[in-house]
C-alpha cells in the first residue's frame, strides 16, 4: 500500500515522497523580482527532505499582484531571479514548482503585517483592479472593473507567457491558481460572476475562462511535465461553488490534460465561517480523486505525520501539501520520517543533527 514516503510519478517527473511545500505568499519583493528572501525561504525547505516545493503565487501581470510587494513573472527580466530559486530547489533533490496567478478583485492591498487593508487612490503603489463583475470583495475594497471579452483574452495570453517563462526558469511543475477568490476563482463562482456573456451564467460559461487558459497553456507547457490547477473546492455557503461542481470541473480539467487538482477551499467570499479542524478540506480531495478519476493534493491543517500518511494510504490524496506547519517546523518531513520509521530524507549537511 502506497504511503507518504513512497515515490510519486506524473509523466516524466518523480517526487521522492508525497510531501510538498504549498505556495506561501511572502510579500517581500520589489517590483516583482525574486530575491534572496525567496531563495532562502524555499531553499531551506527544499533541503528539508520534501518531494515538491511550489513557489508562491507569482503574478502574470503587475495588476495581478495581491500587494505591491508580491513576486511576478510578467516580463523576461524576471526569469533569471526565479531560475536561481528553481536551480537550488532541484539541487536539493526536490521538484521545483511554481504557481502562476492573478489576484483579480482581491488585488491592491497592504501586506498582512501592515494591516492587510486595501490601498486607496493616492496611496503609493495603488492601481485599479479588475474582476469578473463589478462586485467588491468586501467593504473597503475597490469595485473592480468588469473585464471585457478582449481583456479576458489578454489576461489569458499573460498566463500563457507566464507558463513559458516558468519553463525557461527551470520549473518542472506548473500550478494555475484558480482558488481563494482570486481572478479565475471569481469567474467560477455564481456569487461573484454575474456576467451574461459567454463567461458567465451557466456552469460551462463560468469555467470557460479557466478552461481556455488550460488549453492555451498546454501549447507552451511540455507534455512531459505536470500541469496542475488549484481550486477552492467549496465556498462553504449555500448557493455558492461546491464540491459537486468541483468534481465536474475536475473531469473537464482531466480531459484537457491537467494531471492533478490541488484541493483547497473558500477565499472568494468575505466573512464565511469554515469548519476549521485538522484535515477539514480532505473530503474535497477525496471526492475529486474518486469521482473525477484524477490525482489530487490535500491541504489545510494537516500537521501530524500519521494523518498525512493515512491520507495517502487510504486514497484520499496523492500528495499532501503543508504551509504554516513548515513555517513552524521547517524539518517536519525529517521528523515525519522518524515517526513513520522510514529512512531520513534530510540533507547530508544536517544528518549529524538526527
């Protein structure tokens, strides 16, 4: 029976184990350029024995940043700084992944430790935000400019260019961010997408933006490397996006060549109460994996080695992604190996510590 420390192969890419570093925004960059902080942050985790390291939400255009301090990949001169990160991750035996994203109506806010509030016109770094419909995310947020069809097509091109630059930077695992209320997620939900054209209304229309991006990205992203999508599997509210729709979306994504669905939840609606508990999002991963027949990653309050191992062994997920737990304990993978009685995956420089 497959466990947490068994290999996982998608196409020509093999993870040394089923543990991955989930994308974690660091809000620590100038004008979108990767820097020493990202190299240190992700490099340290790559050296801790994980199988996969996914670089944080990387903006496909400048107005697609969450904060003015986000990392980006909207021009060729931003490739080499990211390539430095990808090279080091790979040198430590982990697979270098990257998440490409557009923040949509949740863009243009301060960093969390600066309050996280939306910037106002006149503030340094302010810009106009865009979205599926002219509906603000929450009080104080900008009412986004509703994207025209022509503008939708331009953003789709930006995702394609970002995918090509990600490949040039040396990443071999690509994740398209369609979760947490950011642009692609806002098109999926009937509560944030009130369009009446081909990109709104029916389920088929609401998923069109994402599906067309997947189709276009597939033309520049090599067939032998994994193409993945992160979704918010449910909005945890009546009338919103839910698990059955996620299953149907996953079926379409699989037909279009997507290899794995990264199953998170929420983020599109302010003030929604989630049933926070260890593994609270695992049922999403389990449903998508079983009903859509596609590989999945589980994420969300997974902190115990035994739980992570059981998720894989029971077929609820193929990969387990951790975020905050790695901030608390960068050597989680090594300690998990000890607890599960498997060989330590620690870098040789650190082996004397165990």
